[in-house]
C-alpha cells in the first residue's frame, strides 16, 4: 500500500473535521500547511459531496493532474478556462495578435510628452514623461482595473512612481483617464488590431456576473486569489470551500489579496505534514513564528528529515534560487562541472526570445514572439518589461541583458530532461506545489542579519517558508544559516 493510500484509508482527525464541515453544506475555509494532505482532503470531500462539483486551480497543469484524482462528478478547471468558454470568440481571438509597444500605444492614443518636477534632497529637477512612458501608465491602469472587482476603469487605477507629488499625480490622472477608458474599450473591441493578455477576457467574463453551474466549488490555493476572482466566488449561491495557506502567499506583487486571512468564514486546520519529518518542520516553524503564526506545523513522525550541507558534487535533487538570474548562474556553473541539469522554465520560449532579442538589437524585426512584433528596438522592449502589462517577459529581458543571448542559448541547449538530470534548478516561486527528496537553498534570498537585528520582509519570510517545505529528506540551509540563527536567538525582527 502506498503512503497516499495509507492516509486516504485512515484520514486524520483534522481531515475528518474538514469533511464534516463540508457535509454541513455551508461555505468555509481549510487552512492547509505545506504537505498536510490538502489534495487528499479535497478528494475525500469531493467523493462524499453529492451533485455537480467544480475544482478550481490557477494553472492548467494542476487542473489536469487533479482530474486524474477526483471522481467523475467533480470537474477540474482553471478560472481562465471557465471565462474563455463564455467570452465571444472574436475577443479571445485577439490573444494571438501581436501586442502594441508602449510607443505604438502612445501614438494610437494621441498622447503628448509632458514635463513634471522631481524633488531629490530638497532640489527640484525636471523629468520628461514621453508618450511611451505615459502609455505604460495607461496600460498598467487597465491591468490594475482587470484584477479588481470594479465594474469600470477609474482614475484610481492609474498608479505613478512614489516620487510623483500628490498634486502632480492628480493632474496626471485627470489628463490620462480618458486614455485609460479608450485603452480598455480597444482591448474588448474585436476590430481593434492590438493583441491582448488573458486578464482582459477574464475581466469581461467577471463583468457579466457569471453564475457557475456547480453545486459545490473547491477553490485551491485561495491565498493567491485577486479581488476579481474573490468577487466572482463570493457572488455564487453554491457552497464554496476555500483551501490554502496564508503563509504560502507569494504573489502579492500580482495583486493577490490573501483570501485565507480576509474571508469572514469559519475555518478548519490541516497542520500535520505528510511530506517531511520534524527536522524540516523545525526550520519551517522558525519562519512561521517570525510571521506571528501561533499554531506550529507538525512533522511526520514516521519520516526522518535532516538539514545537512550538500557538497558541490554531492547528491541533491533540487537547487532553489530567489531569482531567475541566480538560477541561470547556477545552471552555467553546474554545466561547467559536467553536471546534467534540468531547469524549471519554458526553454523553447527562452530560445525564441533570445533570437528575437538579437534581431531587435541589430535593427531587424522580431519574428516568432508575438509580444515583440511591434517593437522597433531593444530599449523599447526593456521599457515595456518594466510595466505590469509586460511583466510576463521581464525575466527573459533581464537574463538577456545580464548574460547575453548566446550564453543562454548554449546553456539551454545543454539542458537535460527531468528524468535523466542529476538535479533540477528552479526559482522558489516556480517550486511552489512541488517536492523533492533533497533540496539545497541558494544564497540569494533578501535579508540582512546584523548586531541590531534581522531585517527581512514578510514576503521574503513566506517565500523561504515555501522554499524550505519543498524538501522531504534533507534540506540544505547552509546559505541561510545566519538568518535561521538570528531568528532562533530572538534577535529583533526589523520588517522592511
């Protein structure tokens, strides 16, 4: 009997509590710590509840995997696939059209350059916002609107750098709001030639106030939901079971609102991890305590977990990095040593992107990457990547700038597949939801330990909690040992 079958056959008291709450027919929250049998608990609930069920996940791969585990009366989908079905085809067809560059958007909207003043250390210097820069503010405002529960774009969706004075920000909102309105209407207009992102049709579906045809909804990773998704779910008449871990919310920069904390619903806990033993649970609890969590994570008493240091050429299954740049650096170093490495990334897209980058740098058009088709040079792409709308290409732009296209192409062409690799390199963000037997943490996490205390943000504490709970047998914390010691010794926590 496999371990999964063992704890399906003998559910814990916590899992039984969750099942009993589900059978009451009311909406509630299941707070599930890392590796605490969340999927098994959802499966138990899905099997016992009658009628038509819907399991909602954030990405297609997780939804497809869940479909293999859940009974036939529970459909497994993503929010986007529900929306895609119900939005007019002529709008979703715009997904395959090339995106407009900020300069093209600026021209299209008739924006003119303006000058404002920036105060630095008491001195006032003029700063020019080009039409392309203004267009980025407009595009970001549409993205911000799409992630909210608002029914129409508003001036408040326009956000500016912190150094822009309140007075100037107010003037800019007044000036640019008509362009935001126009940009939103262009996005949902089938006749307008600019390509769109997935957030546009999802918002369009939400605005139709959809009724999801299900008797009960199981919403996984609820801590990562944005106000748009929460708005859709809280309007449903059917039972909604929100499942997640407030401490695994690592997408705040993407607009997530942490439903696990905010929703005024009854909750039940899953605190017993099946993934690892007390050794790794102890490290996780250092971060949970720093996050002011009073209920500890419990390790699996049947598993022995250690925190020994991995040797350079020693056995490990995964190296988890804070940044993509460090992941690429680890890849380059590993390849030099003759290691066979798999990378948790979209390598085909990376190669096409490198080729397009080279073309743009050499004054040629970018073919093969729809997002770049309307850009005239590489500096325009760099500017676009700093906007919300261009967030999906930001990583690739940074890698090209830091390492050069040829180095990346050579490294990517040397990658092994997951099955034959000596180990996997991944960012901590990409590793969420995954697990490996032996995990090594890299040295690029953001914190500072001094005699005055430990300076670290809540976001970084949550990311480290996610990273260290990916391990089953051994977690190499050598590179963050100063942080662990500082937090354990009761040094003052300075949240930045």
